[in-house]
C-alpha cells in the first residue's frame, strides 16, 4: 500500500464521511486513493470554502470537519478557514499536499511552508516524514482536534511520502478523558453562589462544544439563575426560555447587559471574556465576583481574574454545581420583568424591508430545527438578535475571527451533514461576494440551501461605524455598483427573486421555504439601516446607544 | 515590567522550538535569553528562556503548557536547570 492509501484508510477508520477539498499537483496521490474509498469528496471552487465548509459541517454535527488542498496556493487558501476554526474552537483536520521531501526548502514550484504559516492558528500540526507513521498521525490529529478545547490540526503530506509503498500499521488513539474539576473548586463555587443575591450566568460556546446542553439546562432549572449568552452561546438555553435574557455585549440586549453590569456574581460557563462581549474590560460587571468554568485552564484569569476557577469537564462541573438558590428570587423576577419590558420593536418607518422584522418572520416560519449560517456584518448581528435558537448548533456564525464569506460554505457543510434540514444562509451584499463562487457548488450537489441576501448597497457595519464614530466620513463603503445578484445566481443555475417592499415579505418567505432546491432571495433594505443597540468602541456595556437617543442627539 | 525565567521540556518534534517561541511572541512576551539542549535520550528538548512583559507569568505558562508536545513548564531561578557548558546558545531575538 502507498502512503496516500494509508491516509485514506486511517480517515475511514476515524469514521470520516465527507472531505471538502480541491485537487492539485502535490495532493494527487491522495485524490487517486480517494477513488477507491467510500469517503465522499465535495469539490468546492476555492480552497477557502473547503475549510469553511468543513467548519460549518463540524459546528452543525459536533464531528471533526475534514478539508484538503494541494501545496502552495491551495494550502495558503485554506489558512483563513483554519484560523476561523481556531478562533471558535472548531474541531477540524486540514490535509495539505507538499512538494517531495527532496525539494522541500528549495523554493520548488508550489512550495510554501504551510506548517510554519499555520502555526499560530492550529491546535497542533504534523509533517509526515514516513509513510508508516501516517496512520498514527491521522489518529493523533483527530484525537487532538476533538479533545479538551477543540481546534484545527494540520497534516502536511509530502508527495513522495504519499507515494511510498509500505506495510500498513493500524494505530488506535483513544480519546483522553477530560479531568474533572477539583472537589475544592466545586465547594468554593457553591459557597459563592449561596452568598450571592444577584447572580448571572454568562453562557459561551463551550457549552455546546462540550455536549453539555442537558447538564446546563438542568443546572439552570435547579439554580434559576438568569442567563446571558455570547454570540456562540446563543441556543444554550432556547431563546424563548424565561431565564434567557438574550445576547450580551456590543449588540446585546439592554436586559442582558444591564443584568451583567449590576450582578454580584458572574458564573462564566465556557466563554472567554472576548472584547465584543465585555465592552471596556475594566468596567465590565464591576460589582461581580467571578466563577469561571472552562476546560482550557489558559482562558481562566486571562482577561478577568476568576475568584473561583473550575477547570475541567463542563458536564461534570455543571452537574456538581446544581443547587437550589432561594435567595435570588427577587433578582430573578427583576431580570425577567426587564426582559418582558424591553422587547424588540419591529415597527420601523418607511415601506422598505426592515431586516430585523424579516428575520423574525423567517424564524417563526422556518421551523424549530432550521440551521442558519450567516456571514459577517450587520445581518450577522440581526440574526443573533432576532432568530430563535433551540440549540447552539443551529447558529453557525464566525464569532472570533469574523470571517466575511463564511456563511455560504458553512451552509453547504451543514446541508451535506443534514440533507433534509432547512438550512438558511443569511448574507449581505459585501460578504456574499467573498465566496460567491460557491453558488456553483450548491448547484453541483443540488443542495437546497435558502439564501437570504440583504442588500444595502454598502459595507453596512463599517458604514454604521463611520456614521456614528467617524463623523460620517464615509470611506470605501459604497457598493452601489453591485452586480445584479439575481442574474448572477441564475447564471449559476440557482433560482432567484427580488424583494424590495415590506408588503412582499410574507410571500417571499413562503416562496423561499417552498422551493425544493437552492434559491436566493435578494432583499433590498435601507442603505442607512443600523444595528441597534450598540456599545461604542472602548465604551462600557453600561453605555449602550439606542436608536432614539442617537436620533435625539442629531435633532439637537 | 516583570522578568522571569521558564524551564520548558518539549518532545523533539517538527517545529517544537519555533512553536514555543511563537507563542511567547504572540502573547507579547519579549525574549531576553534562551538556551536549549536535547536530552541524552534524544527524545526531548530542554529549553530555558528569560522573558519580560507587562503580563503575569501565568499568562505565558498556561499557553505553553497546553501545547501538545510540551511535557513540563516551570518558573525557575535563572541558571538552575540547564548547565551552561551543555547548552546550545541561541541569540535572543
């Protein structure tokens, strides 16, 4: 057997069903071996989309996503997708072809040091030096990618190693058991919880990744602590749950940010005090003690000192910490009353489509299990604010890296994982152009992804910042020369239609959801639509700007 | 600014030293001194590095200890663990 066949066989042993990739010179032995494998290869039209589709597949399924590219530009095109997975702790194995070992270090055709280039954005990486070590490398790569705090792992495979004939040696690399939190930390955390009269749970993406949804919900049901969520923590509690106060941070709800700013105890579960969530860090939750539950010790006290670190398996820790807290009833009522008082206002002036209202209607009608993959910008925040999620794996959003162009490939990955699910890509006229070529992939595999393309003829989030924080000095945000998106989609075999009046929204959503195959709705919105509320850069989460306040300032 | 010395043991693997130095730079610790030597069995690299930063020691210790091939990280007194005559010297970057 050849090295490339070892690789493919080891991937089969790992239960890999799908590989997203793009062939080329140095990876050709692996593509040859794939012809004799039951693993399905999905040909994308740009390697970045291979990595992002593998990421979307992994987020939707919890399994390790696999992507593959050739050496040189193929490998460098994967980098953004690998970094995206790294920032959001998504389990991924990226396989790159490399020039033959004798040519490495000679500036050979399509040679780049992808091992070195990706070092800052991988959990670990391997350079295969012999064919016989390939099965071990593959199994270690999968173990590392999914264990503890997940992340991407790179395997760089020189062409001569892929072509070397040797005897296959099976290696089984069983998953490590994650350590349980110490009994002492649990005791101290419970003592702090019992002392507190105003606790808040700050729920992050770690809950879904640790597969700890049941334990988290049981913990909340017992303690009755109000919950705020990060972008990636949305769905840890269903959006409609009485204790779910919504998203915190820059575009969070007034209720969520107010609860955090006034609480006396913050129980952080699988989150990392990201600046978009905390606002100005030294003014974040100023009266709160902190209990920090995380599997990654390096995240605890990195940005905010934890009074009680609870390091280890979230499932265990949440079970151990569930206790009744009768003292917090008045606080709980205060929070839930605030939630009922500060509801979203879906009335907006004008006849144009109002994106928040469109998304609310879409969410109401897409079903409880719809998966939404979004791109990055204003529409991403509107999805986070107005879509209802029952679990985090329904909401595929590039949080840490903020990768425009994530949405369409991620939707492709999710739709392939769940062929009969309703998968929606919400995008913007800026983001869609970053991976527009993947419309061809949708057509090729006839994936019934529903694309909602909000078009404000601008890079809306940047435009909004320039309006609010740069004295309306608009710099390079005008996209009024956009192509006709309907014709672009139709040219790639995707039916498309345009929506430019709010009276058409209801029938547009009907049409979108009724279409059996892929479809694109090109939705025109007001060019100056903004995401509200917003916490300005460098500001505390106590200083949220609301639309009516800004309007008043302008009138003055 | 705090200054401290770390003793790190890492498996001899592709890019092991570069990986540790990369984490050190990315986390904004300045390298002042570095010695590194292979253990007698050839399986590990022992690194002693002195760094300075505005950040707490633990920020770097925790980031290095979670690297896959690192088996040990300790804050030590400079000159403790690796004898000078055995150590290969690198110029500080």
